């Protein structure tokens, strides 16, 4: 055996061998996502929930005809 390969539950493969470079290709580009996206998504979700809640409250306060 020339080396070993190991994969975890998330699909990350770690391999060590002197012949790995002969058949491997460069890894695909990984996305660079900052914490700002998480803040924007949380704000948008909160705003959406507030709008829906406010609309339900407003419609319950109007007199029925």
C-alpha cells in the first residue's frame, strides 16, 4: 500500500499518497460567505414575520361587516 484515504460524514476526503497528484484534479471553487449574509437573512426573516403578524393583528381589529 502506498497511502491511505479517509472520508468523514460530510464527504470530506483526506488522502495521503505519493501518487495522488497523477490522477487528482484541482478542487472546485468554494463559496466565500461572510457573517454579513447571516445578519441580512435574519433581519429579512424577522421583518417578514413582523409584517405577517402585524397584518393578522390589523385584520382582527377591523370591524366585521
